[in-house]
């Protein structure tokens, strides 16, 4: 896969972070139902992609080193746990409003830093997929893109809740989007790392979907939100069928 193609998809993913943050800072209110449904759709798609595409492909390219793959997968999961909930214990993903728990400036900066680590691995995931083949890269790209807008909302809302200006909130969104691009560039320039980065990033994606997104969906009980998670899985299958027609193995 050409570096230019990898960088292009990385740019689109990073841009979605920025669009989410800039959209939030330019509006007084957001439709919470729309945001929650987007989070639910992304959660279902990401879980399907991890278990049905990314993890099996990681085991395939590892050529029998399944223990290493699973160790990296588990490490990726706990990397996000450490940065989001150990360094930033009051961090919540996907919320467009934060109240008293995010009023302290240092807490806001720590949470934004944790999100930057998270988005760095988003970039690692996208680029690692494209290193192996176009189909895998595109599946990972779509999975990650579905939660990029809520990610941007989160970054901006944290900064605003800490009393920072709209300009500072937008700068924080640019910083987090830049971390996505940094992850993409890292693998684009050092493609040999993809063998290890792919299972590691699968663990990161697993955490984001199962431990960040699903709890946000379940926090507001509702039949529609729950069904959209399943719709996300169905969307994965539709995407797979379309990619098979356009770009078969």
C-alpha cells in the first residue's frame, strides 16, 4: 500500500476529530439522541471488526505466534485503561457535557492527554491495517471513523467545562487530531512495526468499544440505542460484502 494512500485515510480520520470539536464549539446545543445513536453504531461496528477481521488477521500474519498476538491484544486493552482511568480517573467518553468533575484545569489537561494517546493508537490501527491489505485497512478506518466525531465533542467539552475559551477547546481538538496523524505517520514510515501494532491496536479498539462506548449507550436505557448497536454489527457485514465485491481476496 502506498504511503500517500495511508496518509490520506489518516488525514480523514484526524479531520473527523477536528470537525467534531469545532462543531461543538460553534453550537449552543447538540442533539443528544443523535450523538448516542452514533456512539452505539460505532460500538457495534468496532466489536464486529475486532473479532471478525482484525484479531483473526493478526493471528494469521503472526504465523503461529498466537501467544504473542494475544499478549499484545491484552496489552492494548490495558494501555487505554491506564491512560483513561488511572491517569484521568474522572474521564468519560462520548459525553458532550461535563459538569463538576471536570472543572479543574489539570484534570482537563490530563483527560485530553489520555485522549491523545487513544487517538495515536487510532492512527496506528488504520495504518497497520493498510500495511497488510486495502480491505483490512478500510474496515478499520470505517470502524474508527464512526467514533471520531464523538471523540471531538468530548475533547472540546472537557476544555469548555474547565473554563477554557472556545479557541482553547478548538486547539485541544487539533492536538488530538494531530495525534491520530502521528500514529498513521509512524506506521507509514516504519511498516515493519505493523506486525506488532495490529494486535496491540486491536486491544485498544476493543477497550474503546466495550469499555467506553457500550457503557455510554447503556447509561441511557432505550430500545432504539440498544438496537443500533446490533445495526452496527449489521453495518460491518454490509461493508464486508461490498468490499468483497469491489476488492475480493
